[in-house]
C-alpha cells in the first residue's frame, strides 16, 4: 500500500509559500498547517527541506471541518 502526501506551493513575488494538504475522513483534501515560507533565492537544500517538512505534515483521515 502506498502513502500519498500532498503539498501546495505558491510563488509570490520574492517568497515561496508551502503548505500541506490533508484528507478528511470524508475524502476531501483540506489546507493543513504549518505554512512555511522561504526566500525565492534560497538554497536548493533549504527549499528541499521545507518541501520535505511540508509533505511530512500531510495526513489522512483528519476530522472533517464542521463549518
């Protein structure tokens, strides 16, 4: 069985924003924390570490939001 991890990455002017997505118990992908921020000109290793942390925070079977 494979595990799927999902992240969203935004390029905004001089920063890169990364945040994980998690799947609810009802099968809906939702925004999760933490939201990480790196400089657009950061080292490849720094961006790779931020992406790794973001993907590690992606979860399955989280509670579905009530509102």
